[in-house]
């Protein structure tokens, strides 16, 4: 079997009732286009779903990462769904994440978020696709660290001989456009020093020490591309599981605690990340709380069996309730930090105008 590439490409191209959720007709329209590509043998397989107001395309093929034909296919799906569905119903923010009219070979830099990995299919190849709404790429930092570097989450790090050597994290500096490889456990503290600032340093990939790719995450920051607020960079992440890699349950374990992420309401607030099944992949309270879905698949000869809707389980009910409780707690802070993000991270801000307006009324402090 030749290598298989798994590409997750997503964009917010308009949604129902504000930024609440993608509609079925958008999903069906995208499926029709990808079904045609599958019948023409341009791709192996696909799955279309939504994370809140983001349309998510999962595509398998043999063309490698950053392939212009695959990126163009995804771009055309987003364009056609925007023009033929989002605009027809005047869905909210139709075409929001499509920052350019002209496609230029790669969707990166044009708005959509992308996570792709190429690998040789193992005798059995379970993967999970995580997709979140109302947060940012750095939201994966905490769970990816816990899965690949914290034995309190992943006992395999201690007791599975093929994971015992640890992992290599590729971290991107979104401000400088640079990346660095850091090894765990030996460089854990350096790694944490960086990824503890998730708005700037984001985990882009994780490799096993023998070079096998284990995880890849989207790293787009739309505001850095467009120079202004254009929407949230709700992220997606693909991971491979089992047999010398973290077990599916070790991945899910990292989401059993509703940790705080940035990106709630107007991209300017902190809130708990709630793990939900697809039926709750929508946002309500205060345009949130931020949510994540986890879809499990088996890849067989490049094709996708699944999904398993992995957070659709009573075991995560407690986590959702906890997230709702944390949401209530942080919401009481209203316009105050740290619920509201710091001025440099807010996606919407009137702050410079307010300061300008009041400038003349400021006098020397006594
Ligand atoms: C969008 C989001 C929402 C919007 C908010 C205001 O992904 O996070 O919270 O920022 O609904 O949206 P506009 O400015 O479009 O009215
Ligand atoms: Mg939206
Ligand atoms: Mg979104």
C-alpha cells in the first residue's frame, strides 16, 4: 500500500442563527462535490461534518500534504457551498473565512484552517479528528502536552516500551513564522515555557522519537493574515492512535477536564472547552461555551470507516456539567479580565478609540 494522506480542511462560510451552526444543506452540498471527486478517483474517501459554525472536510488521498489539486478541491467546495447555499439563505457571515477571490495553489493564507499528515498505513490505523469552535489553534497545546508528555494522563509513556523514549514536538511561533523541535521528557520545561503562551506558540506536529508522525494541528491565525479581525481560527487536529502511540482513551482523557481557552464571544473571552457529541456541535450561551468534537475512524486502504462520535458518552456528561459550571463562574466577571482577554489578544476592541476620546481629560496623576 502506498502512502496515504489525511487532510482536514475547514472554514466558516456562513451559519444559521448567527454564528450558531452549519446547516445540513451545506453539508450535503459539500458531500456531493466530494462524492464526485471520489467517483473520479481524485480522492480515496471523505467525511463532511461541522464544528459549530465551521464546515469541516476530512479527505483521504495519495497526493501528499500541501497538494494544489486537493487544496483547490477544498477551496471549490467552500466557494460553491457559499455561493449556492450560504448566500441563497442569507446565512450569517456567508463566505466569512474566504479572504481572497483567487485561489493560488494552497488554501493556507487564504482563510481556511488545514491539518494534514502523510503516512504509511499500519496494519490497523485508528485516527481521531478533533475539531473545535470558538477557540484558537493554541487550544490544542494543553491536551497534546498531556497526551504525549504527561504520564498522569498517558500511562503508556511509562509502561509501553515503544512510547517510553518520549516524543518530539514541533512548535510554531505564530508571530515570527518560525518553528522549533523540542524533545520530551528531556526538554519538557522549555516546551512548557513556550506553549504556556498558546496565543503565540502552538504545537503544529508531534512525532515519535523514531520519526513516526503522531499528530498534526492547524495553525492559521486569520487576524495575522488579514491584519484585522475576520473571524476565529477555530482549530482542527488529526492524531493517530494505538500500537506504540497513545490509545484512543488516552487522547480522550486529556479532554476530561474542561480547561480554559481563548476565543469565546467576539473572539475576546476566555471560557471552558466543552467536549460534545456532534448533536451538540453548536454554540448557544454567550456564543459558546467553546466546544470540541472528537471523531474516530479506521483507515483501511486509504478509505474511512466511521465516524465514532467519541464524546457521545455518559462518561463525558460530568465534564459537560463541569464546563457549564465553569462557564457560569467566569461569566460573572463580565467585562473584566481575565474573562475578557488582554488588549493585545482581543479580536474586537474599542479600547484605542476610548483612550483617544478620553486623552485630553487625563491629567497628571497625583
Ligand atoms: C464568531 C464568534 C461570535 C461573534 C459575535 C459577534 O465566531 O465568535 O461570538 O464574534 O457573535 O459577531 P458579529 O460581529 O458578526 O455580529
Ligand atoms: Mg461564524
Ligand atoms: Mg467557528
